[in-house]
């Protein structure tokens, strides 16, 4: 679900719970089960992006060491 929301945002789309659910291939109810509010979904997407960035950065540093 997070990856689908991330792709949708990256494509310049307006993120709503409905568009996020559709992009993830789940129902809005299914999305709301995991992320009861749009703010929680956005926070989870940002956390996911930060973790991926940190992981990629650490890999670059490791290669150069």
C-alpha cells in the first residue's frame, strides 16, 4: 500500500484515501483498517521513504569505504 501511494504522489497525483486504495488494489475499508486517517497514511509513506533513503545512503557509504 505504501509503495502504491508513493508512486501516485510521485506521479503528481492528488492523494486521497480513495486514490490510494485504488492504486494499491484494495478497498477503501481495507486501507482504513491499516491507516485510519490520511495523515497516518502520509506519515507512513514519509517514514517508508526515509528508511529507503537511509538504506541507500548507507550502501553508498559502505561501497566507498
